[in-house]
């Protein structure tokens, strides 16, 4: 029994039920029961010839049972009980993307849109979403619960304005980010998430080919994904960008990403995803770490800080600033930024202290970073950097 099959089918089955019955929360409960039934029955009976249809039928039956138990809605119960289970999606319609748009309904706040979509479409747990947002797990749980309540009676629709599209892009970005560097666990990458995020943004790009931010996000994902084969060594240990074997980067993805971002910057208003893609392109086009154009990267981060300010943008700009002006200047910038304590802040501080010759301070900061992250590969990497400074 392949759990990834159920994970990939879950949003499609949920979309089919919501299209027919309209109650997001009740449909999600029915889908969860169908998935549980599949996980229990398929290992012994075998995977059906049409697993998606099996799940839709099973979930539909459960949804009808739910209606029958709601005596206050007897009239509606009769009409639903007589209805046929929902058929397949119309030809050419991607149920997963349609469900994503429903989750980004304008009646929801953007944080709720993002949290609900990551849960329903991306398959992330509440804890994983909380780590992506750097907020308490209880906060995310409340957002998801309130979002489901607001979506009662809503139907699937592919309509939406700029705000809805912006929420969709943020969702896809966060799904990719969680897959690229898992926030917890013993694996650095969750390829199923990065693959799904790229697939969805490709479809979105095909539907709105002239939107610069959609193109920019696709370019950013491709340019980042191109480096994935070199991010771990043969033992599975994390390899930082400066030490990666660039011959292992995927040249096809680099070429496609550079082409996309070059075209977008020349034809569309500049946005944050385009700027991030442009930064990724500068890294990917450098023949070696030493040949990286850090001055250009710093300029791009200065622009990004104006267009889309945030703690991670500030932290990454500090790294670029240090590369251009030296580690001591970078440490001063980091101190002035007054960022909330986070393992990435500690890791940057450690790196700059190491470059500045403060081995003891660097070792302490590396260990503090290792203590804060829940990612085992990151912990091992940070501790190995600290161990390497023990005798200094």
C-alpha cells in the first residue's frame, strides 16, 4: 500500500465531493473516513482499478450517511440520498487547482486561506504549517477551524481576482518551501511537496501566461529545484550552497528558470517572486561560488526589502551585505536588524563569526542553531560545523 497514492488522491476526492455537496468541513470528514477505509482494505484486497472513483464513491456514501443522521435537515437528506455519487471532473479541469482556489475564497483572511490550503491541498500537518508561519500550532488550528466554518455551503469555482491569486501564490510558495527544506524530521527534502507545488504553478502559469508574479514563482522554484541533487552528499548530509558540486545541478531547469525570469522582468511589473527568482538566477549562473555576483544580489535584496519586507528577507540581505562589505559589517547589520531568535538567525550569526575569526563565538552560535531546529539534517550539519571549531 503506497501512502503517497492516497495523499495525491485526497484533494481530488475532496474537490469532487465539495463540487457535489458544498459543505467543505463535512466533505473533508467523509474523505478522511474513505482514506482510512482504503488504508485498511487495500493492503489485503488490492488497489482497485480506479482508486479515485473508489474513494469518491466511499466518501459519498459516508457523506449521505451524515445527512441521514441530521434529522433537522430531513428534506435535504432525501434529495441527497437519492442523488448519484459525483462524477469525474469536467475534461481539462484540474480538481486539485480548483480546490486550491476554493480554499482561497475571498471571505477568508489571507492567513486562513494559506493555512487551509496547505492542509487540504498540500497535505501538511497543522504542526508543519505552524513552523512554516513561525507561529504557535494552536493559532494555525484555530485558523483552519474558522476557515472551514466560513466555507459552509460554498461551491467550487475557478473565479477570483488579484487578491485570490496572490493567496494562491503564497500557498504554493510555502508548500514548495516546506518540501525543499523540511521543517522537521530526518529528511532534508520532501520531494512529493516540491513536485506538487511545481506542477500546480506550471498549470497556473499556463492559464495566466502574462502574469509576471506567476512566472516569477515558477522560475524561482525551477532555479531552486535545479540545485537539489547537490544539496546532500552520499551520506545524506546537508551541503551548503558555497560547497556544492555545481556539475550536479540540473542544467535544463537552470536554463528554463533563467529564460522565464528574464522574460518576466522585461515585460511585467516587478514583484517579490520575480526578485527572488532573479537572485536565484544570479547564484545558478555563477560558474563557482567565488564568481557569484554578490553586489548584484545585494541590490536585488535592497529592492526586495522595499517591495516585500520580512524577517527572512532581512536575514538573507545580511548575508549578501557581509559578502560585499565583510563579516564584521555583516554582524553589525545583523545586530541592527533586531530579528526574533530563530535557528536561521543563529546559523547566520555563527557563519559570520567564523568568517570574522571568532571561533568560540561561532561554535556557541552553531550549537544554539542546532538546538532550535527540528530538522535532523540541519542539526547534524550545524553540530558538525561547531565540532570543526572545537580546537580553534
